[in-house]
């Protein structure tokens, strides 16, 4: 027998509930008590995100997005208020298992939402696969998380590292570029985005003539920019994000490369940075599962609410956090706040259609969004949508046995 009995009543929760009520026998009389218990306590949500370092703005935007989704539901999910347990993971993979364990073992959270950095997500995966704690990943693209390491309790509301650069490879080739240099940080996300760009660009007949890396989160780009100037490729594709992206865009312009060698990237390069980079990003085209000017009813309402709440423009990271909140809400509503009904909660989450500002999306079998990848262009302070670069792109989920 599975965890739920025929009445949809959770057996373990039932036993917990009955131990204090000797003599009570009918399920019918106990169900409301169980419900009252579930709804009376706060849902413990662990936030494991970077709040310091180059990705700090991303962690903040994600947190804002989550809280907006909760606020839109009157501060409750499935009838329960939320208690947040917050860990600054500093985008430090070495500390990831310990940080995840703080939330799981010490705080005993019901669900973990995190993180941004692929290396940190790999550390989290080990802990959360073992504990079985529900995990919603609102950014980190680690292909493995919805690939070889996929699991029923692991969900992602963002992207796989493979997705956006796979679309980019085709876009760049279609523009007539034959050679490209890829430049990024030497860690999981950079390596995987580089690999999928190369896979796609070369499948179309292009050639990645050089792959340039520097250690995360370093921003000493000068020597590498000189190398690019010497190579003279048709174009450059770059993955940087947060503070590192701001510095790269400015340095690319200062090195005299802007306007000479066209620069592309997955949209992380230009999202959330336009207020800071002046005209260094103007005209840059990128691919991403979100854009600033989609003009849909849902996106307009989201953007208005976000600006009102935080006096900041939202970006893709805010959207991913918001959708993590929405996905959790879908699970919580299905079990009326009783998270001990884990199988039912997971079922509701994996079959949810998320009404995202990016456009509605569903999850693949491996729990990664199947989504449109937009082509955008920086115009002033906006990543303006130019069209859809790839419709309903699903990650191949290599190695996922779920
Ligand atoms: C990642 O490490 O997976 C990552 C970080 C920042 C981004 C995108 C991906 O903007």
C-alpha cells in the first residue's frame, strides 16, 4: 500500500495524530484535526542563495520573486503561513553540503529553495537526494540536476545550462558567423554552456576556434580580450552574470572590441545589469527564456507588482523566484497544506502548468521547464524581445532514470 489510503488520508500523519487521542476510531472524526494541525503551524521554507559576492543581486531578485508570489496569495500557501530560514551560500561549492545540512538537519525545513551557482547546486543535490527533502531550484543550471541526478523531490523553475546556449549556437550561425570564441568562467555552468553552444554552432557548420576560461569569480579579463583581438573571430559568445557580467561588458567596450567583433551570450550576460553598464551593452543580442518587453497580461501585471513592491525592475532571476513560489503554491494547494502527503504534492507539482511571466510552462519528466527561448536585443535599459529563437525547447535530460 502506498502512503495514501483510499480516503486520501496519510497513514503516517494519521498515526501521529491518533497517538494523542486514545479511543478515537473513525477516520472521519480525525481528518479535520489532522488538517488543523497542518494549517496551524507555519511552513518552513529554507532559502539557500548567494547574498554576498558576484551573484548577490541574483539571490536578492530570486528572494523578492518568491516573496511576491507568496504575498499575492495573502501570505499563505495551502492555508499555511511561511517561516523562512535563510542561508547565504556565498556561491561557494566547498560549503554547499554543510549549508544544505543546516537547513535540512538543524532547521528541519519542509522545502529548500536554492540556488544560483551550479557548483553549489551539485553539493546540494547530494544532501537533498539523500534526505528526500523537497527541493525547488530557482536558477542553478547544472545539467545533472535534471539529468543523471534527477529525482522525484527535485524541481527546477529556471533552465538547464544546456538550453539557452543551444538556441544561441543556431542563432549565431543563422546570422552568418562562421567562427566564434566562447569566453566564460571555469566552472560547471561555464563549461556546460560552452559545450552546448559548441554542439549547436558546429552542428550548423560553424567552428568554435577558441574556448577561453578564467577562474570563478575572477574579473581580470584584459589578457583574454587581447587574445580575442588577435584571433579576430567572426563573433564572441560569453557567459558571465551578476557583477562579473557588468565588468566584462565594460571591459569589452573599453578594449575597443564592441562594434568590431559582435558579442553574444545567453541572456544572463545582460539581465539585471543594464542600469549599471551605461551603453556598454547597447545592441547586444542574447537568447533567454525571458525578455523585458513580452507585453502579455501576466508579464505586465507581474512587472507592475514587482516594481511597486521593491522599487526595482524585475529580471529573469526575479521571474524564476516568482515561479518557484508559484510551483510550491501548486503543491501546497493540492494537499491543503499537509506536506506529509508528499507523493500527492509531488504529483501536483510535476503536472502543474505554471502561469509564468515568461509565458506558461510545464515541466519535463525530469522536472525542468519546457519553454520558449527568446532572442532579445539590448535597447536602452531593456532586453527587448526580437522573436522566439527556439519554441518549446526541452533539455535532453541525459541520464535521468526517473
Ligand atoms: C549557474 O551557475 O548555474 C548560473 C549562475 C548564474 C547565471 C546562470 C547560471 O546567471
